[in-house]
C-alpha cells in the first residue's frame, strides 16, 4: 500500500499538475500603431508609425461579456508592439485596442481603426503561436501638407 501511494505521488501527481498549468507564453501578438497624418481613415504613403504608444489586449467571456484577461504593451521605435499572452483563450472574444499616444497632436483614436479582433487559441488549425493584429491608428489634429495631392492620386487609382 505504501509503494502504491509513493508511485502515485511520484508519477501521477506531477503529471496532473503540469497538465493543469497553462503553457508559458504560448502566443506572441504583434501589431503596429500609426499616426494618420492625412486624416484619411487608413494608412497612406504619408503615414508615420508611433513609438511609445500604449496598447491593451482584452479578452471577454463570449456569453456574459465579462472581462477575463487584460494585458498592456508599448510600441517600439518602429511603432510595432509585441505582447506575450500566457494562456489559451479558446472561446473568448479578444481585441487589441489603443490606449494612449505620446504625440500631442496625434492622440485621438481613429474611428473604426482603434481596435483589432485577434484569435488567441491553438484550437483553430493555425500551426504558429505568432498572431498578427491589424494596424491601429490615431488621427492627427490637422492634415499635414501634401495630403490633398496624395488623396487625389488615390482617387485616380479607383477610377
């Protein structure tokens, strides 16, 4: 009887503990934050990327919409952020969202480009643990010079 308990303690319990614990850093979420210098509502050739912008990832329960996970990150010199998520968020709704821009005249989140839905589960057929979010942007208070010509060129391409 004592040998059985010892075997249980040495083999089965560690296996149960490791199975119950989430994997360490299973997901790396990456995205970019930009300043919409032409106030176009999307990235253009005159778009600049923001270093030091704050971004948050939030996951909510699909049924109750209660917040179950939140983590913040900051963009590097290229406007890119990388946030490491420690657990799988299988059936939850997860979004990356803008929090703050360090640029005084470019700190209003662009409507429709202020958040990005992200999939943070390994149960969806994606082999990699790297996840990418759509670029998110802040709106400049006033458009910079040269934007009128640039946006006119974009309209010519559409016709």
